[in-house]
């Protein structure tokens, strides 16, 4: 069992050492500032070691002449001035050394966080499905902070301790080599029971080693994330549909789509469906049936293992992901607003929308009256979205999708946690949003998709039924069972 434990810890130890090497390499751009900090530490150490000798001279001068009252005040003042200069310079050198190292570690932490932020945009969605969000947030915040603080403490303390240790040893041997040897022989006892300058740097060395180990552990997690597999590079891949003013019609076809999160776990074995432009398609089924997976494939958040998905006859594989994302507007169940005005939250990154158009959008989204009741109306600044209800946030999200005016839509219904009146307003706004657009609705409450042109009933990754509401109810099959189980009492 002990041998097995050692074998298990060896890869972790190797990874930690590798991360430590990466950390050291990452500090290369700051080498000049680190060296400058070291020079200040050296000067500070020399002064700390040399100052006591002048203090000794001052004490000797006072002691030798105190009895005869013939103290040379000029000499005393000379010693005092030298000591003030020594200790003052020592304090300044310590300040500059710490200031430089702190600025280095803060810039390093900022660069690291920037690298992580860019990495997040390049990591496939599958990474976040396989890892808890809290773990990633911990890497960005806690681990980066731990690295910067540990590096700051470790480098400064390590070099300062080494300089102090060497400086004290030299001073001891210069003063009396016999006494120096005696002290060295007594080190084990001194570490247990005592004044002093020699023992202190040794203790700091131990602390700095501990800080380095802490930094290595944090670095291991940070560089593990930065080393994750990224989405394939599509730089220079041309747009296929959104070119030369072309209008995207919105015909979508799934051709024998096959997909699994792993080769031995196929979620969608063979899925085919043809969606005409302007159709409202509802995707229903029990939890785990593959509804969200289907939408993720459509958006190219995942790559399919077999078959094809086309938009207006063009395979999504041939389009850059950015074009696929530009084609689709999304209204998700998890609503969000960022810090800014209501106007900025609705328009987001959309340009060229004047106030008149924005007013029409808000009316269609059912949010106009609410916005105008806010202090400042569209210019109302939301620092904390908690003062806006879930229903109003959902309507603002719908207005955002209307402003984007994408030819295709993906809607993840979010009416289950609102009151009946708000649900009706949201449903009306969604119906307005889907007019004239090909839309895919992940339906949780089946009563909201009775007017869908096509309902795809999914079960275990397969389309088990297909048709409109009346046709599927008449079949009295799986969909009818789902519907009746939800609304048997209505």
C-alpha cells in the first residue's frame, strides 16, 4: 500500500515541479525589476550587518570616557549621524525592495488573469460541463492570489534571508573566527532556546520554502487550466451566409446527426429533421433526453461525431463559429443583466438603433411601461440586478434579442418561476419575437408550445415522435403522456 501511495504521488509531484518551472519562466519579463529589488536587499543587508559595529563603537566611546567625563561629543555626533544614515538608508532600501516586488507580483497576477480570461473564451463548452464553475472561479481568484502573494513573500524572504545569513556569517568571522565556529557548533541548541541575527534568517528560509510549496500547488492548478485543450483555430475562415448583404432564410436540416460526450457514451445515435424557414420548432422530452444537447450542436458549442447540420444548405462545419453565433439570437432560462443603464442592457453590442426603434422594441417585448416607471427611464443605472424582478429581467432579455434581430432563435423557456400575469406577458413577447423567424424552443411547460409548427419529442437522444400539438395528442403516444401528466388537472 505504501508503494502504491508513492506511485500515485509521483505524477502529482512531477506536475508541481513542472508548474514551478513555468512560474519561474513566466517571471522572466520582470527579471530587471527583480534584480533591482535584489540589489536593494543586498544594500539593506550590508547596512543591517554593519550598523551594529558602529553602534558598538559609539557604546565603547561613551563607556570608556563616562567615568572621566571627557567624552568627545564631536566623535559621538559622528557615530550618531553615521547610524542615522545607515538605518535610514536601510529603511528606504527595504521599502523600495518591497515596493518593486509587490508591483512585479501584481502585474504578474494581472497578466495571469488576462491569460485565463482569454483562455475561457477558447475552451470548449465541454470543459465547463465536466468541471464545476466554482472550481474555475477558484483558479481565477484564490489560486492566482495565492501565487502572487506566495511569490512575493518567497522571493523577498528567500533572498533577504540568504543575504542576511551570509552577511552575518562574514561579520562573525571578521569579528572573531573562534567565536563564529563556536556559534556554528551551537546552532542546534540555539535553534531551540534563542537574540538572534543568525537564527532569524534560518527561520525565514524555512518559511520561504513553505511559501514556494504553496505557490507551486496553486500554480499547478492554474497552469493545468491554461493547458486545457482549446477550440480549433478558425482564424481566416470566411463567412458563408452573412456576406455581400445576403439574407439568411433560416432553413435548417439535421442529417443523421450522431453525437456522444465520449466515444463509449453516445447521446444522440441518429437524428434527422428538416425545418423550413420561419417555423417554430418545440423540442420536448424528459430530463436527459438530449434537448439542450441538440441546441448545443446547432450552435457548434460541440462538434458532431457523424452526419451534418446545414443552414440554408451550408454545413455549419464550413462556417466559422462566429458566423453561427451571429445568425442565432438566444433567450435562455438563466437571465442576466450587467452593470449599466437599461438602454445598454437592451442594446448590448447592437449599433444603429434609435430611440423610436427602441421604443417599438420595448412595446413588443411588453417592457415599455415598466421601463418608463423607472427613475430616468432608459437611462436608469442598474448597479445590482437584484432590484429587478425575474420576470422583468426576462422581458429585458427578450427585448435584447429583438434588438439583435437575428434570423434564427433559440429559446429556453423561463416562465416556471413567475406569476400567471407575468407568464402571459412573457409568452406574448416570445410569440412576437418568433414571428417570421426560424425558432427552436426548449419546452419545459408543454402548454406554452401548443402553437408550434413542429414538435420534436425526444427520448434517449432519439426523435420518437414528430408533428404539431393536435397530431401528437391524437396519436395518444409518448407526447400525449407527457402532456397529460402535466395538465391532467387543468
